[in-house]
């Protein structure tokens, strides 16, 4: 089975709105591995790895995020799969 990995940078009002915890829950529900963290510039960075359809689902989720988020932009960069397991908040 092929795997996809991508790094996502989400801009907007995405810190202090439960973005990371909501992302972790959504990723676990989709069966996606990786991690999510806040950046000093107020963006959120996430890495998703799993089946291409599940990773696509997470990227789509990032365009809206949790209810209190106001997403302005989402940058997606594909990377080589690294064998991530589990999903964590960093």
C-alpha cells in the first residue's frame, strides 16, 4: 500500500483555538500518523503520513480547522514517507 507524507503550514487565527488538539483527534480518527505544533510566527505546522486518501482528508480539514479557528491559508509540501507512527502534539 502506498503512503503519502506532507508538511502543512496553516496561517490565520489558529493558535489558542484548540487547533492542535482537534487536529490530533481528527488524525487519529483518520488513521494518520505524524505531529502538530505551534510556531513562533503564530502559524501551526503539521506533518501527516498515511494512506493518500487519509492524508488528503487531513489537508482538507486544515482548511477549516476547529470551530473557533479562522484559517487564512494552508501551504502543503509533499515529502518522502518516513515511517511515522502515532500522532503527537509537539
